[in-house]
């Protein structure tokens, strides 16, 4: 399985500011995803991070609010823009390969917006 | 769209077996997964099953799949206090390189 790290592991932010979360994998992966887990809730996919092109967003999520970069096959960033308290969540990146069965998750970034 | 449901809570005594259930609606689900989330941690992949199987065993874990009823279960034998966590089932139409749709999560509490 891949070793996935995320930075920061947690943060407390003021409303109206933006936070960029980094996801680093120890090996090249085909697919990288960003999920959100709101307090006490399940995980919801925000977007698929595509290497060298714009991310593919799920319904209800837009690029202006959650810009994503993926400059190579081992790294991606998610920015949470113009934050409000409703953005307080755990943000998790995950990785997989298009020809494999498994998807692995990073440790998550715990965000609290005041 | 896809819908994956789980019961919210399960409490068992240490040493007993735990059975966590999951139902899904998407008939095109090809892979079904069980993840474990301990407090303050990310998601750990426990096991998964391909839709052409009806059972998979991995040490203390047994996964049963009833594809006709779209019902998945995870049995943990000899449950220990370290098994206390939230367990999520998830489904994918085409494996790990695709979007996972998660269930609501089941909080397992193991009592002494």
C-alpha cells in the first residue's frame, strides 16, 4: 500500500481566509481524490485531481471554492477558499490506480473555522 | 444516485463476535469495501470483496455479500477493545481508481 502524508494535520482558521492542504504520496499513482468528512458524517467526494489538467468536481463542489492542483503523479493540493464555519471538516486525500482494486487514504487534515 | 446505508451504533462485549451490516442500492457496484476510522485518525482499508464473490475471510474478519439483496456484512471474530472505531462500507463501480460512495458509518463500541 502507498504511504500518504498530509500537511497540515490540523488548523484553526478565521472566516474569510483560505487554507491550502498538501497531499504527498511515496510512489507514483494514477488517481488522487479529495474527500470531505463533516463532523459526525460520512465521507463525500469533492473532486478527482487530474495530473496536468483541471480537476473533475462532484455535484455541489466548485473550482472557485475548492481549487485543486496536481502537478505530478505524487503530489496534490486542495485549497479551501474564503472559509466559513460550515467548512469545518476533515479533508482527506486518497490514492488509487485505474487498474487496481484498492484505494488508500491519508491521515486527514482537521480544519476548524471560527 | 447511489445510496449506502448502515446502522449507526453497535455495542458488543469483548470476546464476542461483531456483525456490521450495510445495504446499497447501486446494482452496478463491482467492488465493496470496509474501512475503519479510529478517533482522530484517517481511514484504514480493512478488506474488500469483488461482486462475483459471496464470502471473503481474512484472519478475524469475514465479509459476506448477498448481491441479490444488495447486502454486505463484516463479521469481526473475538472482538477486542482495539476494535472500537467507526466502520464504513463503501462501493465502487470499477475499483480503487474510481469514486467511492460511502455508507453512513457504524460506531462499534467494545465493552469489557
